[in-house]
């Protein structure tokens, strides 16, 4: 293990310590935004039951 390897490892660990909290916050923010969009879509468009879909009613007639 050379001095260059040690310096590269220290730089990697330092970058991880500096940017990891920000990356975790960004991931949490994106997940929260995705959940909010999903919930709003579910509230706006109620789930269809198989009997209420046009395909299912067409199949029952035949």
C-alpha cells in the first residue's frame, strides 16, 4: 500500500463523511415527494373494481 493509496482512501472517506448526510436528506425528500404524489393520485382517482371496468362488463354480457 503506497502513500497514494492512503491519500485516495482518506479522500474517499472524507467525501463520504461530507456528502452522505446530504445524500440521505435528498433521498428522503424524493421518497416523501413520491409518496405525496402517489397519495394525491389515489385520492383523485378512486380504484376501479373489476365489475366497473368496461372490459369486465363487456365480458359479462357475452
